[in-house]
């Protein structure tokens, strides 16, 4: 069966180690991508809260004497997105190579 066009083979020597699922490069790439997706989602939620509902944003937490509850809630939403992404990556196994026609090994 011919390989898809997106398949790139750079390893021709069988003695070179491959990156397996669960190894640190796999984990690091998944952490980076899921944290980035969570940050984008939280950024959009934060924009809705700031622009539509006139919430102050997270800058008063760092620069004001009394930031107020809405600023802390917005900061905690960022922290929850980061923690949620890390927990998802650590407790959900990588399924990139299972069931995908492009990534069929």
C-alpha cells in the first residue's frame, strides 16, 4: 500500500532510536500544543468578559493595591486553563497514531 503524500521518512537506519508514545518529546509536544489551545480559549473568554461585561482584566492583580474579585476570577480562569491542559495531557494517552489514515504506521 503506498504511503500518503504527507508521510516523511527521514530515518533509513534501523539502529536509530524512534520516539515512542509516552516519551518525553511526545509529552513535551503535547503539553505545548494543549497549553497553547487552552490559552487561546481562555483569552477569548477573557476578551468577552472585558469588552462585553466591562470586567477590568488581570492587570489590576499585578499593578493595583485593591484589584477586586473580577480580576482574580479572570486570573484564575487562566490558571485553570493551564492546569486543565496539563492534567489532560498527563492522564490521557496519546492517540495520534491510532485510527488516523495519515499517521498510519
